[in-house]
């Protein structure tokens, strides 16, 4: 079975958490694209979405789903987004699509974060996927030196400018034994907008698309 079919399964299962008439948060990426398409096909529509990227905004609008500013809503009940890696404690690496900062903001503003992935994304320890870090452009070299000091090997994702005007460093080789502590440490470096570790505010539910259907995980031992 293809990875896309597993992503589609996870996305379809997330639709069951959506209540008609509400405003929900919507993330970014190929898995979320399946979710957006399923939202468009819902017979009872949602009132609107707060989007984590220009790409998702365009896709939502093309399906006639209103996109609202986060400042115009009083928090969100639900946020649905993908991930590049996820553990059974529902800690995540995100940012493969460079939308990590807005994703982290919408996740923080949401009461329930449902993460949708295919089974290849579930890992025992985060870190094989290079950790994306969004930086203010003038701080890129300084932040890279600080990340080396933490044991990582950063490389600049050249040519990519985020929706916020930031640059992305992808960091290989980090040992992420304590994702909450490392998220805090990286986010404290001057010039870092945010890193792609979603551990302090991880997911509340992980829906994994597999060969045989979907598996739903709640955080264990967080
Ligand atoms: C974008 C993200 C995505 O959620 C992550 O990259 C997963 O993408 P995909 O569903 O295409 O594998 O964090 O910034």
C-alpha cells in the first residue's frame, strides 16, 4: 500500500473529530492536503479555518472554506496537522514544509491538537529527520554556530523564505533524548524564531495510517 493511501486514511479518520459549524485550525503538508480535501467534501460544512500557511490558505479557499485570522477567533477547539516524526509520547518534529512557526502558534491556541501521519513517521526517538529551525535572516550564521555547540550539524535550506520572512536551518546529528529541554534551549538562542520540536505542546491525539487501517494513540507517560 502506498504512503499516500496511509496519509489519506489518517486524514479521513481526523474528519470524525470535526464538528460542523465550528472554526478549526488547519496545518500544512501533503497529509493535511488530504484532510483539507475531505473537509471540502463534508456535507455539513465548517464555519471556517485558521490556516498555518499560505499554501493551505489557497487550498482551503479553492474549496470555498473561509479562512479567518487567528486574532479574530477566541481560541480553537481543534487543530489538525501532520508531522515529520512522532513518538508514542506524541512529541513531534515538524517544519519539513517550513511552516513550523505558524503551526506552533495555531497549535498553542488550540484546545486539542490531532496529528495525522503515516506509520513511517512513528519513531522511538526523534532526530533522524533533520530538525528545522526558523531564524531571523541576519542571525543565521550566529544561530548555526550555537547549534553546533549543542552537537548539531546545521545546513541552510537555501532559497527558502518562510511565510514570516525567516530562513530555515536543518539540523542533523542532534541527540534528542529530552525533547522538552532541547526545545526550550534552542528557542532561547537569540535570533531563533522557533524550532520544529513540538514537545512542550505536543499532540493530544496521534492518528497513524497503516496497512490495516488507522491506529489512534494518546500520549503515554508525558
Ligand atoms: C510543515 C510540516 C508538515 O506537517 C510536515 O512536514 C509533514 O508533511 P507531510 O504531511 O507532507 O509529510 O510540519 O511545516
